[in-house]
C-alpha cells in the first residue's frame, strides 16, 4: 500500500482536515489521538509535476507534525509521537544548541536567536536528473524570494555531502542580516540549509556554519518510520467525520 502513488501531493488545511479529505475521497487516510497534532497546519512540499508514493506523502505529514505513523485497520493509519528519526547527521559547533521543529531542525548559537536551519522538503523516488535539478532550482528560488529573489541560474555551486548544491549569499530583508542558503537533493531527499546571521556576528559565526554544513551527511540506509512494524490498538481512534454536503460520496 505504501508503495502506491497518490493522485496528487498537494496537502491543505490542518492534519485533521486533510485526513477528512483523504477519508471522504476513499483514499488511505490519516488519524491521530493527539488534539495538538490534529490542529497542526500542513504544507505542500512536493512540486506539481510529482506524484509521491503513499509513504512519501505520509512521511511529509509526519515530519511536519513531529510524529511517526503505523497501520491501523483497513486503509487507516495512525500518527503518534515521538517524531521520526532524522534522515541526516551533522556535527554541531561548540556553544550551539539544536531544536527539532518538525519539518526543519534549528541550530542556534549563543550570540543570537537564529543561526542555521536544515529544512527537509520530502523524499522522492524515480526522479530523473532533469526533474531533480528543476525541483532543486524551484526550492532555491522559493527560499531566496524574500531576499530579492536570487535566480537559481545565477547561484554558485558548492558540494554538500558530495552533492552539488545551489548556493547564494545576499542581504536579508531585515537590515544588518546576511542570508545564505544551500539547496540540494541527495539520495532522493530534498534539503535546504539556510543561515541568517547578524553582520556583527558573521565573522565569528559563519566559519562555524561552514563547518556544520561541511559535516552534513545523509544517513544511509535511510531510517524508516519506527511504527510500521508495531501493532496498533484500534480503540479510541479519532476517526474523521463526513464533510457536510458530501453526501454523494460513500464511506470506504
């Protein structure tokens, strides 16, 4: 079931609302017993041209909500804490701390409230080189847009984990801040590393950012969802309800 491709990778609304949509459309659906997770907003990470597998779709939802998922009954899947293992590792600079924030991991220095973030933009399979480069460019453009929209074709190339990354450096919208980013795809996983440093701190902190980026490695073999082989007690599952006005759709 998890290897089948869905009709679209578009995600909308809260976790609960999106689970409702999948349920009413007679797709494999998502459920949770955690009210906080149910209310979290989901963001589409897949480009329009790509149809993810069910595993890739569910992983994107699990990353954003800090959960892991396992099979329930029928076509239902349960999402619960703790979060899935990270698909990458890096060596944190001395004096920095780490916060896992779902779809990205924040690395924070003592000198300022932000420093470097690693964003995870989904897992992909059977991408050809042209699609991989197009998606890498689209994500690079998306992240650089608030910073006067640096074009991917004008970005330089740097190696991150032996993979070609698009790199740009520019002034951030906030005065006195330098924005830097690396966009790349490795082993079918899309990443964007961003760094926003105050110019007063950049001379000290940017070499530390450089070392962390240089230490970045995608974990191989990739960690799978920890709940897939666990049994699920179906009691007290919060099931999606029928959307009012959708009486033409039957229950799966």
